[in-house]
C-alpha cells in the first residue's frame, strides 16, 4: 500500500510518524507535498520520506490520499489534484468543518471519501480521532487498514457524519483545557 499526503503540517507529520514507528508502512511507501521547498526539505530530513511541492505528484500511485491542508485551502487544492484522483483511491480529509457531502461535491461522484478529525495528542501517539464514512463502501480489509493508520497515533472512534463537528470541538478543545489545568496547577 502507498499513501500520499497533500499537506504535511503537524497533524500529517504525527500520522506519518505513527505509521513509521508502528511499522505499518516503510518510508518508501509514503509521499507528501508541502507549500514551500524549505518545508519539503525539512520533511525529508525529519521523516525520511519523499516530499515535494507538487501536490499532483503526491497523489499519483497512492492507494490512500490524505487531504491534510487547512480548510480555507481545500477547494483550491482539490481543484488542483482532482484530475489525478482515481475512483479506487481512498481519500481521507483531516480538514475541520468540511463535511462529507461537501467533499463528495468537490471530488465528484464515485469516490471513497472519509472525514476524520484527529487531535494534537497524536503528536505523542496518544491522540483521539473521530472518523465518519459510509462503511458499506469498504471491505473488512480496507476498514482494518484505515483503523491501523489512525491507531498508530492513538485511538479511533467511528461516528455518524452528523456528529463530526461535535467531535472536532470536543477532541480539539479538550487537550487545551487539560493543558490549561496543568499550567494552573504548576
């Protein structure tokens, strides 16, 4: 299996780090793209994976594609890579607030699209990810692979799409409240 990350910020780096640390994939099986050459070089040095500034190159030959850009850039990036996406590729979005319906409208019908919301403790392998997708579109093997990817950086809970905004609020804000509490105690 090969994975392509469009965008390689903190969350994508945490997911890639978990995948590599748990031995789910080898470095050669992961490609990423970033906005600048400096970022691409930093990712290559830090993670040892191929990284480019060409989003199309990151998705070519990938079985699973992570859309790991900030929500305000999603539409532009999707339009850029859309022509490269094949129906058998699985698309995973980690963009907050971008619903499955919106993602499906952007990519067009016939794609396997998953909406996720990981949180920052994933950077330490202790994250909690909410995932929404149409389970009937996936084989048991595909579900196991997806579960393995996210469990490599913490825990995973599959929820209904209608609950994903709440998942983002709870899982995104809860660590911040804990940090504030710890800081207050200190």
